[in-house]
């Protein structure tokens, strides 16, 4: 038997596995690394976070990624070079963290690498009949495996697309395995660049689980904060937006986009929600001179209303009163007091930070990819039925160190 296959077989037999989950989102802030001790599989999965760190991307890294990020026309050579370069960077970050944590690489069983998304192209967005849903994450798994000496699982979204999904959101799998609770209807709301949520029914029936993107969360707010205030990367504590007034005409125009009329579930990214999305509306309405506070207030309200409307759609279909739901928030949007207050105004249910469930909201996405890797190696027995958007598959391509 090949030594790598033998090693993987032995890892699958362990009672607990040490897995490093990696996540770098569309906000391009940096790389989240979560060293997890994972035991069990399926609904018996238990995760303990042993170490967690976020390593910020330098401006140089962000600049190189932005040359290809969410663009239809790019320098193809640059994309190819980035695929290897990002992998090498991530591998170096892993090695640095292991050294800092005083943990030998031989003690780590697996790395679960999400990679860096550079283009998300569901069919409804690209609208080319002969082509399927598509998505692309770079940061090659073989490079990470070789440079860390650790078996690496990567490219998780491709199996989801191959099985008929749109490649997102993937949080549903980890959300169900880790956070589903008998007797409580839960909405696991993640507000990163894009907002998405998982509905976890009180019945714990996997076939009732629902997941969707809702639209922009922080993406547009961040883009225009940086445009007006180049020294800022986001509107901290919504200080700018709170001083502005929502422009209802502009809000209505932004909400009239076809994406918001599309049926659930659906996925999206900065391929739609970008600088041009807002600027075209401003030009159409003759609002090019709108103030920064008013624009950021309007964009924050856009996030709040479209999230709330999506949640209410799901709640209505469950025939359970909204008051009997709890929304658990994670992602940068959970730290935006204006966004959160408007959500509380629009949704008459209980709100909590996801941290109260035992896993930091900052670490949650990296942990979820560690759970996906654990399922691929040691589990894969759950069944979400045949609902659109949640194929019952295990995910991740396996790369060996040698």
C-alpha cells in the first residue's frame, strides 16, 4: 500500500484528529487558521479549538489578488502564477503558526484549505446556456501539502458544483453537524462580504435544513468606505453610516436588481455587488453627489433589509412564528451596531452572537472547513435529501506531501 494512502487510512481510524482549517474570504482581509481537535463524525462531531489566529494580508497581497478578483477579463498568466503563489504564502503562514504554537507538523493530521475565491459564476449570473454553474478558488493544495508536510484537502466547492449545487454556501454542512439543537429553530447568519444563513429546524431533520446567500453584507459598505476614506478599510462601528440618512429612492433602486427577485436558494459574490452596481444606480438617479454618510447608511440598510426579507421568507414556509427563532450572528457584520440594530428592528426574534455556542464567530468559517475535511476522511453519512442547493456529498480534493 502506498505510504500516503496508509497514513490517510490510519488518520481515518483515529478517535480524534488534529485538523487545521483555513479560510480567506472575499473581503481579502487575510487568512484565518484554526487548529481543531475533531472527534466523531456526522451528527456526533465534536470540535475543540486548540489555537486560532488571523494573519492579515499585506497591501501587496491584496493588490495582486485584486488584479484577477471578480473580473471577467484578466491577465491569464497572472492567475496561473497566483495559484501557486497564494498556496506558498498560506503554507508559510501555517508553518509560522505551528512554530509559534510550538507544535510539530507531524502532530497535525490534516489541513483543510478553502483557498482564495477569485470568481464565483453561478449560471443565473453568467447566463451562458451551454455552461454550468462555476466557481474558482486558487491556492493549490499540492503546494501546501509539500511545503508543510501535511496531507491537505482543498478545492471543496467543486464537488458541490459537480453535484448540481452553485458551490455555495458551504457553511450549511458544518452548521448542521455542530449547531443543530433539538427543540430550537436556529438561523445561523454569517455576515462577511456576502451574507448567508442556514436554517436549522427544531426537529433536527436534515431534509428540512435550508441555506442561501441573501446578497451583500459588508462588501458594498467596505468598497465605498475605502473610496471616500482611503485610510479606512471599513466603517468601524458604523460611525460614518450612523451620521447619515437612508436615501429611500436609491435603496429602492438597488433592491430592484434581478438578483433580489430570484427564487431561493441562490448564491452571489462581488461579481455583482461591486463598485459598478452602486455607481450605475447613482448615475441613473442623478445622485452622483450623495454624501458619504448618506450612501453608507443606505448601503447598510440594503444589507439589513435583504437579509431580513430572506429570513422571513424561510420562516413563513416553516409555519412557525418568527418569535420562536433565534438568530446566531457571525462575521464582520455582527460587529456593525447599525446593521444589527436594524436587523433586530426588522425581525422580532432573539439575537445572539454565535460565540455563545462555543465557537468564536471569527474562527467559525475556518472551523467549518476542518469539519468538512473530517467528514471526507472519516464520515459522510448524513443525508440532506434532494433539495436544491444542498447536495449530500463529501468535499475536498486530497493532496499528499510526497
